C-alpha cells in the first residue's frame, strides 16, 4: 500500500473549496456550471490563481449588489444535474 504525502488530503480539500467558490459565483451570476470539476487536482500556483479569480469575482459582485439583486433567486443545477 502506497503511503500518501501528509498534505494530499488537505490540498484536495483546499482545491475543492476553491472550485466550489468558483461554481457558486457562476451560479449567482446565472452562468452555466455544467462541466465544472468539483474535485480538481491543482498545483499551488493554480490554487493561487483560482483564489485571485474568485476574490476578484466576488469583490465585483459585492460592489454591484443592490436591493433588487439581493431579492433575486439563484436558480441552479447541482453537480449531478438536478
């Protein structure tokens, strides 16, 4: 049995959180999330890039929010398409 590196599980969870942040932003914006991976395997550099993309996306979203936007329902399909 191969022994995994001690950071494999935490890194996998970190990648998952980053991916789901991206997916939820897309859902809130009404974008299609079909084909998004929810358990991507990313490098540290890719994680940093995705963190920056997510941060920029949410910052822009928060700047644009108003009462009408807050009242709007986010309609989406989950990762299984339901």
